């Protein structure tokens, strides 16, 4: 048995409860991991609340897709991992727990230089940013307009785009300018007059835009400044993208990710772990909560806490 967070009805953070669940032995293609940290992502709260439809709840539903920990057992046919290995977990299920069994495709070796908290912060943010930028082909000749530059996805996107040679204009609150600037982007405050401020920051124009904020302002500004609509993408307003003639990746998009896009998301993890091991990538950690306080962790995310929120089983 292990402690895990579950919910039996949609609602606010208060529906999250701590309970004991069975941990089966890993089967073929699986590994068991003792979770040292679990990442709390905005999508976790959207699914919990019912804002992102996931079907009726007919049994206690587990939470969490990202984490980090130590392998405790492996399935008979698993190569490359053994008990005692430090790993990062991504794209799994039920990771808000003391121990979890996940497919081996959902783990990557964790370098000694990468803490469990940092490892737990990577899956959705790094995978989403990397895949989205690859999909809209951001490169050295581009000026990228990034909405929501100080969030976890935004910070990852800044670092990838800058590494690939792009100029990045990132919107954020003025209180977060120092962080955005430290990652290599030009910060611009959102609010009235945003388009004019972006034109001043990018006098040669903007060639591509990525929306990680989801506001009307973000969409309207991107449409006004980027000539090619197929180089405008949203990570939040997926339901609206087709009507606007822009691209969407998840974020409520009824069109699933392609096989190539899924491959890019998986590719992001070894890439970012290697960069972290060499000190060439930065993750901003925010508040950390005990597993039993998962509801408070969700409230922190929904309140816009700075840095990545994590749970510590």
C-alpha cells in the first residue's frame, strides 16, 4: 500500500483527499518508482474541477503526471533501469503518491545534478514548450512573441528559443521582468498598449507567436503582429483556434497531437536533462507542500504562485 491523492467528484481543491491504495508489482514494460517529488500542473486543477472534460467519475480518480524518484522494481522485460536508479517521470498517471508503477517509456534517467524537485518540474512544461516551438519551426531568423513568459511553460520556451537563435519578446507582469530578462528574453508588460510596446521592442517585426496565457489580448495582439497565421499557436485556447485560423496544441483542442508532436514531447526530456546537468538550463522552483496538502498546492497554482509548485510525499 501507498498514500495517494484521489477525488471522487469534480469540484474545488477541497475534493482532493489522501488515501491508501494498492501498489501492484510492475508488469511487462513497467517500473515501480518511489516518488520523491510530484509536479503540480495547471491541467491537474482543470481536470479536477471539470473545466477540462474527462468523462464521468466511476471510481476514485488519481492525480498527477510528472514526478521524480527512485526505481524500486522493474518488469521482467525492462532493460536500462534497475532498483536504486534516480529517474524523472513524465506523461504518466497518479503520480501524486508515495509510490507509483508507470510504463518504462514514462521515465528518464535523472542526472545527479538534477534534484527531485527540479526533475518533477519538467514533464509538461518542457515537453509542451519544446513541441510547440518545433511545430511552428522557431529558429535563428525569427522574432518570437511569447505570451505568458514567466510561467513554467513560458520559461522553458524562452530558453529553447534563445538557444536556437531566436529573439524572444515575452509578456509578463512588471514584477516578473527580472526573471524573464535573466532567461534571455525582452520583457514587455501586458495591458493596454501592448501591441505598441511590442512594436517598439521589435522594430523589425514579429515572425511567430506562441500563446501560453490564453487571454483575448494575447490572441488579438498575435493576430495583429504576425503575418502568417499558421505561425501563431495557442496552448490554452484550443477550442477557438480553428475559427481563428491559428494552430493549437492541446489546451482543449479537439484535434489530438500528431505522432510527430508526441515524439517531440518525449524528446524534450533527455534534451532538457542534459542541459540541466551541464548548468545550461534553469528551473524556477516555487512553494513545496507535503502530499497531504495537495489541495493547498492546487490553490497556490490557481493563485498564480511564482515558480513551479511541487508535492513532497
